[in-house]
């Protein structure tokens, strides 16, 4: 399979597609990226960067750029709102496993901007609607804004409704969780009203759960609609404010900078490749946002696929591309989706006895450096990457 004659076509210009484009261009592989949006979107999307993701971007200086624009979170916690009891996980126990023993809270758009600044202007085509894709024995074809563009290989980084995934006949196995999730950002000082918060907090309330993640300038609040509320009602500013006030009475009429509602899925594509077409990121797998694994997993997909394409250009047997699906699909199924599902199930339990048992178990883990390191290697996606590398 020759990819030196025509460019690699990347459908989708989010952090996954831009990571792949940047890595390929570093070794001289021709690339075109097609993004339907007219610019990098800066809406409420992923904000957690795990240690190995930061390690990947360290040598280029990109890690330092996004660290400067984000907020280092040295620990995170799960807690009971009513009692303040918590299990706090100190990521410094990973100091021998990573150069970045912490989480970074930073808008994903900051990574996209850092990558875009390193790409030639002609590589990323914003405002490019891809309406059809296909392949033949010699290459791939994308219909972009009604014009045909030929390439050597195509990678679908085009999200949950991926046109590339549909083209290769991959089913999106799994399901959709019953609840909606509401994200909102606010400047309300939660830290003044909840003692000893971390930068990332998963909190049990008497009626359910919510999350608080601290970015440099705002808190990001994750909520679920109350029983009987329609999605439209739950998204009303008054309803969001009432929900926050119900758990923190001092939160009177909080400001709301941004808000978003979405459904959460648990899905993995049945296959990641067909001949010259590949999938990465949300086009290949979707998971609960609990634990912040979605964007990171997609970036790891892009890194893995780039490694294999670069090796093939360098003279390795094209069979190396077959290992991409074996490695990354296994990680998506066994590590990313399963771990995110476990996180969601734990936080969604309403039974006080189950909650107490979960909390006691987590406190025991956090108190034991050996157990804490093993737990955090998994939740920080270090084990997942090593798992992938062990698959040949």
C-alpha cells in the first residue's frame, strides 16, 4: 500500500484529527484535513488531559503550551456532600510512571489551537462538508463541498455520526444510557461553600450525583435533569440554578456562562478498518464522560495509527496497519468504555449502604500507596496504553 503519491485524507478537525495530521506531517506524509465547522469550536467539550497524553506532547512543547492555559490538578476526589467524607487520590504516586503526575484541566480547543498553529494553512480546510466517501484498490475518494478529492488513505475522526464508519459497514455496538447530562460553567466560588474541594470532584447528593471540575477561570458543573423534567426544561437557566441551589443553598442565582445537554453512549465500532479506511476517536468509540477518558482515548488512537503509518512509509511491511485495530479496539472495549461505565455505575447508585461500601473501598485504596498507584495507573490510562502495546 503506497501513501506517498496522494495525501492521507482526515475527516474531522478536532483534537484527534489534528493530532494525526500533525504527527504525519512531521515525517513528510502529505495530509488534508476536512472540518465542517468554520473554525475551531470552543464550546463545552472535553477538558481533562491525563498524564500519558501530556507525555506524548512534551517533546514538541505543546504540553507546556496547554499547561500554561489550563489548571494542574494534583489530586481528585469522590465525596459525600452531606458529611464531607471523601476518598482523595493523589496522583503524585505516579511520579515514576509519567513525567506529568497530575491531571490537567484545560479546554480541548487549546490543544486544537496549538496543533493548528503547527500546521501549514493549506492542510486544514474549515467549512468543508463531506457528503460521501468511498475507496477502491488504488485510493480513497471524498466528496467535499460537492467536489471530489482523491487520497491514498482515509481516517474518520468525524465523531458519533461518522460517515466513514458507515462507509466501512461498521456497526456501533453498545447502547445509550437513559439519563441526559447537563454541563454548565459558572464563576460561583464553590470552594468557599464546600470544604476541601479538589480540582476534580465527583459528589454524591441525597438525590443523585453531580461533578465539579475546576478550570482556570470557571467551575464546570455536571448535572442530570430531575425526574419529570424534559431536556428543554432542564436546560432552562432557572432550572439549572435551582438544581445547584438545592445542593448548595448559598448558591443564589449563580451566573451561567455556557451550558450544554447531551446523551451519553457506551459504544464501540465492530471494526476500525476496512482496506484503506480507518476510524479513530468518537467515530470508533463513545463512553461516559466520568473519568475524562474519551478525548484522551481518541488522541491515543491517533498517536498509534500515526506510528504505524509512519513505520510503513519508512519501509515496514504494510501488515503493521492490521495491528491498529487489534490494539486500539481492545483498549476501547476493555479499558476505556468499561472503566468509564464502572465510574458511572458507582456514582449513579442511590443506595446509602452501597455508597458507603464504595467510599470505604476507595478510601482504603487511596490510603495504600501500592493500591493507589495501581488504581491510578488504570484510571489515568497508563495501563491501557501498555495493554495496547502488548498486543501484536
